[in-house]
């Protein structure tokens, strides 16, 4: 038992958990809520290393997206059509589940569409994507529930101020949401559902025992039946052989720019995303 804690603290916050989830991002918190739904009697603990959930879930761009045409082409070329359909379905159904869990008004969900921009230097890619519009509308219709998903929105480029951009394709089924509000709502729901969330309490190591796992933390060791690792890019800490490479992501936020009106979420040069929020 950790010397820092009183008997009462230890018994309440570190003892008797059936499931310990490491990481309080989107994955960790939704997994905790699902676990309680599937096993209402299970005692569930979420460990978060930082004061706030400190990962991609609150540091992302807030795009509620499932694939621009160039992404779909790339993914289909890499993994085949069946794998592409599987991943798009997972993204689409995941978004639907999230919107069921947290109401649109709380998420500030806005069905503004997702736009992909192509510069004059990307004519060949733009043409391939334009040619694929009807193919992906038909392919994804059973997943999305409509065949009016993608369209050429280049005629709306005028006045948006994208220098050198010639082609703009729209995914009408995408939107934008506020990930700060999303995570706040999930944290509130987790406590309401009977999940304990400890902030500033990193899992330092996992030690498998006979029928349990010991989770080492700065507060002491927690013994539990099951551990779910939801640490995203940091998973190699526990499984050094996993091929997970953290990638640097960056989100820049400006003051509102006078005259700039971007009615949606925009993908640019594949890796860059721009939102008009
Ligand atoms: C810059 C950027 C922009 C993005 N934009 C979008 C977007 O617009 N739309 C979209 O759908 N997706 C976007 N993504 C991807 C999306 O945000 C992630 O896929 C998603 O948030 C991952 O959630 P997660 O819970 O797996 O991980 P995370 O949110 O990273 O959560 C992992 C948590 O584990 C905690 N942790 C780590 N190690 C430990 C430990 N040892 N003990 C305890 N806790 C620990 C971390 O502090 C963190 O809170 C973006 C990602 C980035 C980086």
C-alpha cells in the first residue's frame, strides 16, 4: 500500500477494480462507458497521466470526417476494396455512436461538409479524384445511407481566398465538432456511470500475475483482472515490440481573420487541415 495515501483513500481509489483502463482519451473514456454498460457490476478505473486528458483527443482539429477522395483512393490502393469499406464503416459508425453518446448540441456538431483542395500543381491527382466521385458515391452508399456523398464544389471556390487552388471536392456527410466539449462531456458521463477517473496518475509498468495484472502507479500498485491500454502513440512504453511510432501533430489557431469565411472543414496537401471555426 502506498505510504502517501490513507487507508480510506487506498481502499476507495486504488483497490478492488475489475478493469483498469490506461489513458483518458476518447478511446479510454468510451471504453470505460461501454464496459460499465456491458458489465454494470464491474468496478472500472481510468488512469490518466496528466491533469487533463493530454493526447490527440483534445489536441486535434475537430473534423468529424471519414475520408476524402484522395485518402480513399490511397487506402483502397494499399489495402483493397473490402478493407477500405471496413475502415469507412468503422469511422462512420464510430461517429454515429459518439453523437448518440454526446448530443450534437453539446458537441457543437456542425454538418458543414469536408472539402479537399487541389492546387494547380496537383492537376493529375485532382482529375483522378474527380473521376472517382461517382465510383465512391456508389461504393459507400450502403454504408453512409445515401449516394449523394461526394461532389465537385469547385464553383464555390470564388471568394474563399485559397491562392492557387483550382479544384475543390466536397464530402457532404462530414462535419465539425468541439473536442474540448466532447471530452468534458465524456468525463462527466464516466463519473456518472460509476467509473473512477484518476488524473495525474500515470501507469508506470504492468506486471502480469497468476490471474491478475499489477499496474504500478506513483500512488501504489493496483491489482486488477483486466487492463485496457488506451494510450494511443504511447503504447510502446508497455509493449516495446509494438510497431507504434508517435507522429508529431500541430494545430495552429488564429484570431478571427477579417473577411475570411471558410464554411466547412478543408483538407489541403493531404496532411494540412483548415477549419473555418
Ligand atoms: C494534430 C492532430 C489532429 C487530428 N485531427 C483529427 C480530426 O480532425 N478528426 C479526427 O477524427 N481525428 C483527428 N486526429 C486523430 C484523433 O484525434 C485520434 O485518433 C484520437 O483522439 C485518439 O484517441 P485516443 O483515446 O486513442 O488517444 P489520446 O487522445 O491520445 O489519449 C491517450 C491518453 O493516454 C494518456 N496516457 C499516455 N500514457 C499514459 C500512461 N502511461 N498512463 C496514463 N495515461 C497515459 C495520454 O495523456 C492521453 O490522454 C488528429 C490527431 C492529431 C494528433
